[in-house]
């Protein structure tokens, strides 16, 4: 391969590595801490933040416009300057002439309603945070030992859950019941923790009855334990459709002043005193709750979810429509029979964790405890309602078996210590190379720096997690990478002692050291590969970083270092090799 081709390949590798590293550089170096905290929250918390922030901005802009209509938006807040450009774009979209001076009043007049204006601001905040979240997803992740956080092992008492069912589940269906109970326990935990606004939690089953939870970032152990062990709240409430229609009409006219920053009604008189308003939610294509509508329901609970014994989906044999069917216990059947008999023709909502999951019309009194919900459900909608009902009857006792909390301060300290260890180890090794191999040691310095650069780029490309064990693997790689340079340099010295010229000595030195370098690194790579496949946790992190380091160190030692020697020979026309004491 020609030297020009090798130089082009090197430039291409460096450019590709920079592209891989850019998300990490942008996330850790260019994204403000406040934006990072928002981007690390759940999708639901991002949505809530954008809505509340947009409502707050609209209120401020309207108040400012009432006394400063001719002022520029920058006089209120320079961060809102983007609204001028957005307003001009909106005027053009409306087919209207853009005002010569876009002041605060002109910005408000660009939009047909307050709701439309608020949606533009909301989308702006959402897009900013989602862009940051995208950068995070493409960057190197920090493990719990570096970022801080906690891991928890939760034990599910499946035997107790089975015993609580009594005769509702036959002995033949015991294993299937346990499987369903475990799956629902994991789904409930995922929903609760994600709703808590935590950072990308890892939740997976461990064995038959264990659940492993990993929560990066600062988290309060007591709050998390309460969240894990606590049960979801599911109940049935009477819906007030007249109040709902009135509320939705009011909200359409006053979207920015309906709720405060805490999500509470600012004017409680817009709904009856004995009622409260909840969002009607469904799962989107990503499995995340999205609000589709609003519903006003009575505060009084008609039936508690604890009375639900089983739930399933069926197909109506006459209409072919999907049905959601559930059975109540004896007490629940009596309560529900009395309630439905008094409210035939009214609507009954299923409320779970203060979210409306279903709202169905009561067609007749239901006295036998067997309830059937219909409503032209899709398969996904029917399954979702069934799962909501299952959260009530699949009562799985959960207990925290063990937990480990790592504070953010300890994580930051670990990062500093890890960086210091890498710099110190690299510095001492390179100092030795410069002293022992003189000017040629610079080649080793450059090769080692590029080695770490490529390692981090690969970690970023595959979205791998950086932990203390990964840093240990990198430090070991630094020492191993120098070994390849030492082999090459010593072979070059041997050739020079035999009186060969610079070009010949360098060429033969690399050629003769090639197989020794490959042999030692291939055996190390095989060991690292098996460790990464068979090991877990810190062992796996160490093995992965070691395997990546082996590949990058071979490339820099044989490719980059050789190119630098050739550059000195062909471009700088060096005749001698400064490669050690007593070598001319």
C-alpha cells in the first residue's frame, strides 16, 4: 500500500472517529446542565415541562403586551427572540403580509388563537430537549459508579400472590399465573418509575422471581423504595359529561391559564366542587402514555380496583367487536350492582394513577359481578385496558432485597480519579519512551494519544457504558500498546546496528515485529472476547474496553507510527534515526 493511500486512510479514520465522538463532545461539553437534567427525564416529564413552560411564557408575553405592545420581544426576554422569525413564517403561511416591524403585538396577532401560539412555543421547548436527548443517546454513557445513582434488587412473592387468588386460579394454571403476575409486576414498576421522571431506568427480570432495577443519576432511596413497594391506585368513578364539555370549551379558549406549574387548576370554579379533571390517556407507538383528551370525574370512588378478580379480552360472537371482560368478588359485585342500577345511561371511567384509561356508558344494571366493556376497541386498546385491570387483581407483594446507592459526589470523584490515573499512567509511559528512545519516542506519544482517541470514539459509536472497570481496561491497554512500539523500535535498532540505512532499517523493523505483535495481541483479544461474553457487570466492562484497546493499539502502532517514520524519511529527508542512546 502506498504512503499516500495510508495517509488518506488515516485521515478517514480520524474523521469517522470525530463523527462518532461528536455526540459525546456535544453532550458533555456543549449541553447546559439544566438541559441535561431535562433530557435525562422520562418522555412524559419532558412533555409536561414543555407544556408548563409554554403556558408560563404565553402568560408573560400577554401581560407584557398589555403595557408594551410596540416593544420588541427581546425587551421581555432575549431568549424569546426566535419568536420573531416564527411569527414571520406564520404570517407567510397564513398568506398575509409580514409587518414592517415585528413587535410583541404583531407576534400575538400572527396566530389564530392562544392555543396555537402556545403549541408553537411548546414545540420549541420540546424540540430543544429532544435534540439534547438524541445527543445523549449517541454519546458514551457513564455507569452508576461514575454518574451516581442506585441499583435495587426486588423480590416478588409469587407464592403469596397465588395464595391470595384462592380458587380463582386452578393448580394447573399456577405456572401461567406466576408468569403473568411477574410480567405485570415488571410493567407496573416500569410505569411507576418512568412516571417518576427518572433517567432511563434499566428494569429486567432476574431469575424466576427477581427484578433488577438500575437508576442512574441522583435518586432518593426512600422515595424509590416507596415507589417500588407501593401499589398502583385503580378505581372506578362516575364521569360528568356536561362538566367535561364545559371544561374543554374553557380550556380551548384559555390553554395557558387553565393549569399552574404544578398542574393544578388555577380557577377551581370551572368544574363542580365534587369533581376533578384528569387526562384521558392511551399508549402511543413507543409504549408511552399520551394524553388524548380531558375528562371530569366525580371525586367519590364508585368501586375500588381491589374487587377485580380477573380480566380478559374476548370477541363478540355476533358483532365481531373486541370486548374487555372482568369479574368482581362478592362484595364488589354487590357494590357495582347497586351503583350501575342507579346510573344507567351515565358514563363510568376507569382511573389508574390519576389517569383515565377508559370511559364507557352504563347500558344496564350489572348485578352478577361479570362486567363487559365494549366500544369498538382496537386490539391494542383492548389489551391496554385489560392490563390496567390486571394491575388491580394481580396483587404481587414486592420487597426490596438489596440496594446500593452511589452519590453524585462519589461518581464525580471517581471520574476525576479515573482521568488522573489515565493521564498519570500515559504520562509516565510516554516519559519513559521519550527518555529511552529519544525522538522516536514522539511517535509512541502520538500513537498513544490517537489510541485513546479511537477507543473513546468506538465506545461512543456503539453507545457503550463507561465505568471504573472500563477505565481500568484502558489503563492496561496503554501499557500493552507501548509494548508494540517497543518491539518495533528494538527491531529497528538491531537493523541499524547491522549498518542498514534508515529506510531499510525501518521497513525491516516493522516487518519483522509484525507477527510478534499480532500474536501477543490476538491472544489478548481472544481472552478479552471470552471475558466479555461470559462475564457480567464490571468484568464485562473491563473486557470490552480491553478488546477495543487491543484493536486500536495495533492500528496505531503498526499504521500510524510507520506513517510518521515514513514522513520523516520522504518529506523531511531525515538520514538518521534518533531511536536510542549509542545508535547512530
